[in-house]
C-alpha cells in the first residue's frame, strides 16, 4: 500500500519505525527497566511470528524491537502485546526509555538499579510523556562506578555510591593493609602509620568495605552521583558531574529540575549538553543543586 509521510510520522510517534524496504515497520516495545517476565517474552515471540518476520531484536537502550510489521497490522500488534501489559513508544523529543545496568543482581551493584529505574520510568517517562522537549532526553542508571551503561554519556545519569566510613582510631597501620591492597583507584595509602583516603580520587565503589582486618573501614554512606549533559554519537560530550552526593529522593528531584530547566531554557533541536554549555556549567549546576531540592 502507499503509506504517506504523515502516516509514517504518526506511527513513528507511537514507536513504529520504518524498515529499509519502505513497506514494513519495527515495533519498539518499552521495558520499564530492561526486565521482562517469561509471559511477556512468550507474548513477544508470538507477536513476532503473527505480525512480524519472526525475529526479535534488542536495542542498546534495553527496549525490544519486532521488525517486519505491515502497516495494517500495527493496531493488531499493539492490542496483542497489551495482553501482557506492554506498550510501544520511546521516540520523539521527550524523555526516552530508561536504561539501567544489572546492579540489582550484580556483585558490584551498590543500589537496586531495576527498582529505581521503575520509579524514574513511572515518574518521568510516563509522567512527562506528554511534555515536548527541545530534543530527546536520555536517562541512565548505573549501579556502581564501573559505569557499564555509561551514565556520563546520557543527558542525565545517576550512579550508585558507597562512601566508606573510616575510623582512624581502629587503624593499626598494618604493613599488609587489606584496604590498600583492594582499592582499585589507589585512593588509600599509608601515611604516618595510618590509612589516608584521598577523596579526590576515591570512586566510592565500596570494594574496600570490610577489608580492614581491624574494622577501621566497616560501613558506608549510601548515596547517588549525578551527571548532566552527556552525549554519545556524532557529537560527544562527557557529562558534567554535580558537586555533591545525593540521597535517592534528592537525585529524583534533580532529574525533575533538569527536565524542567531543559524545557524552559533549551532551544528546539538543541541537546541538553548544548543548553548547559550555553548557560554555563557552573550556573546550571547551581540551579540544579539549589536548597529547594
């Protein structure tokens, strides 16, 4: 059939992207946090067989695509996947699907990434779904400073942190120090018979916790690091780190303030990092870290 430009634009807004042949579409199915249960996976397999070319692909942003869908089957596919609570979407100048690493189950994970990704999905992907922004706005959640999902290359990224609590009175100045031996950034060193932690290079990864034989480091403060304005692709910008550690609720409020700031100050077609550079990094950080959060 002859599919008009207006029809393609309309279904793209619903998450159906034109295939190269010009006749078929790929349906982009949203996952809240990159997790699907077995019923949903079975449903998608059946949908791919009924309406697509039988294949399912996974995107770099943890959504699922079913290619090879005819224009006339778009509504049928939407109804079919709705049986298991799934929807299509994730395109346009708005908050995009949330990406989270597997920190919930990973041995290095410092936070429940899948849980907070669902919170961000509900509050900002769904809650701000009707809000048009100057351009796409990508959010990533990392469970630790390994940064597997590249939070600092997203418009906004948050990273789980565990800042070690150090009691120097318990430090014995051991020649073979378990903390120094395990510190991946070499932030810990022995000076004048005591451990010294250089906070300027400590990544708050939590690996040193409980490694002291005398419990000098035996606890940590849970927090979140936030990056803003990251971007990957044709133009690369490393995200600017905010100048403090946040609680979870504070981090969520920073996300909201960043989206609203971008909506208010951004220019059509301009990515968030460009808006930040135009306003000024320090000024943007000041606005996002005001006491009102």
